C-alpha cells in the first residue's frame, strides 16, 4: 500500500498492486486494474518511487522486520 494525496488535499492509501498505469496529464493520473482513475498531487516519479519502495519492503520479507524490531 502507498499513501498519496488527491488534488483536494485529502490523503488516500492505494494498493500498489492495483496500479495499471501512471500518466502525467498535466496532473498525475493513476489508472487501476479495475479501470478507475485517480488524480494525485505527487509527480509521476514520486509515485513510481513509492511503488518501488513498497515492493522492495515486500521482497525483503519478515526477517528484515524482525531485525528492525530487535534494534528498538
């Protein structure tokens, strides 16, 4: 899940696996697998970076989380 900001300033959390396409139109428009469209304030590069970071966290798995919790 990634957190984004709608054009009206409200925050939304989106399942990154449901993003089909990200376009600059000139606002950033996301199209979901289901065909929904969402306009957000973040630039295209920021959305792509958040999706990549989300996937990286998922691929690291629970062992990294256990190590981080042990450092607290």
